[in-house]
């Protein structure tokens, strides 16, 4: 009979696994062994703890970067690269890059992939660093990894924004920055629309390792879910959930695909 705490139900590795592994291998597990496994806290970090084990770096104003994801194949668009579609006279990627450059941040990185040269041409005159993700076909996580790996060593936090959300302006990014700077416990600031979480999301450097280890065609929602005590929601309106993934959505917003422009 092995009595176990609630952590035994968790899919994440925990102390129960360390004990069970030894028992299944036929090894004796003594009280001394269990005591030696203690590391001073297997519980999830919570923002209300008076002295978190890892807090924000102290000192001068934090250095914050922007990471614009612009590598996708636009599969739901049915062929054309949606980031080259125009809205209000500018390509979608230009909207995102200008917002990042206008927010007064330390560094702006644009991650390219599909049609990289065409995307790069649209932001060539802006103060951005281009990083190519050769594995862009594998999904979003590869672009996040490539971008985070390219951040300067002194960056304290990064805002990850999608290239197909033209409603996100420098003011919205500024709200995320203000939330981050205004609270010691805010290590993740996520934009919301009427209380529903969307994009962009600001990440403190303590989560850079988790972002570098993402896999598959997913973002980092699970990291947010695992750290509720460090999350601050920032209401910015409908722009937080307005992405233009399909031709119908683009045209409804007043945008035009490259093929639409060629035919006019």
C-alpha cells in the first residue's frame, strides 16, 4: 500500500513519481530517502507569496522586447500569404511591426518563415531584427523558440504578438508594459477583449526557458494556465481577439489579398 498526496494525480513529474519508480525497481525507500528528496517547495509558485523564489530583476527600468511572429504558411487563407495582404493601404505585417517599433521598446524581432524575403521587404526600413525560422512548417512553437533565442541577454521581458492582428497598436503594447512595471507579481500580462484572453502576451524572463521548450503548432497557453498567480489581464478591446485568418475575415475588415490587388 502506497499512500500518496494529491500530486499523484498530476501529469507533471513530482515526488510521487520518484518514490514509485524506486519501488517498481525493487529498491528500498526509507524515510531518510524521502526526506532527501525535499527541495523546499514542490508547490506551484503563487504571486501572493511574500518572497517568491525567483522575482523580477531589480534595478533600472526593465528592458522589454517585442517578438513579431510572421513565419506561418497562412494555410487557412487558401494560398496567399495573409501578412502581405493590405489593410488601410499597408500590409498586415507592416501594421504589427510599426506597432512594436512605436512602443518605445528596447528591441524588436520579426520572425520570418514562409515567403521570408517578401515579408522582410515590407519591414526593411524599420528598426527591426529579422530572424528566420527554417522549421516554420512545423508550427508556431518553432517561431517562438527562434525569436526568444535571438533576444539580447539583458532583456527582462518580451511581448509576443501575431503578425495578422492589425488592430494592435503601440498604445495596446504600452498598456501591457504598464501592467508589468506596476506590479511585482505580474510576470505575465495578457491582453483581453471583454474579459476573454487573447493576444498579445508579455512574458517575464523567468519564462524564457519554458518558451524555448515549446513544441508543435501551439502557443504557450498552458504556461499561462499553470501560473495563474503571476497573470495580469489587460483589457484592450476587440483587437485582442481579432485576427484575420481567412479571406472572408480579411475582406470583412476592409482588407485586400495580393491577388485582389493584381486583379484590380
